C-alpha cells in the first residue's frame, strides 16, 4: 500500500486501504498471491532442545567470564550493517 501510495499509483485514504486489504486477503485465500518475504529484517527464533538432558549437555559451552570486569575501560568492536535494496 505505502509503496503504491508513494509512487502515486493509489491514493492514501482509509477506503482505498480497506479495499486493497480485502482484495489481497481474497487473493491469498484463493492461492493467487505469493508468500511475502522480508529480506531486510532477521527472524530471531529462541533456542529449543528436545529434552532437559540435551539442554544441560549444551550449557557448559555457553559459559564465559566477563574479561572486562574490574577494568576502567572496555573495547568493543562493532560492524556496521550494509544497507542496500531488499
């Protein structure tokens, strides 16, 4: 909707939004609309284990000491995310 509005294809009005939404919902129900994929954001899925034993077996690998504890300064390295077309 917003892309079509910004390109001047559709007017930005509540009736137009409702109409487009209804048409897209109908197309999805009929299988005439492709799945939407967001290529910009990441999907974060919380970790899961088949049972408690598997969780406990993996846990020691997570242990880390805070190497900067007690220091006046800490150094952090960050990577800037590249932006581009989706």
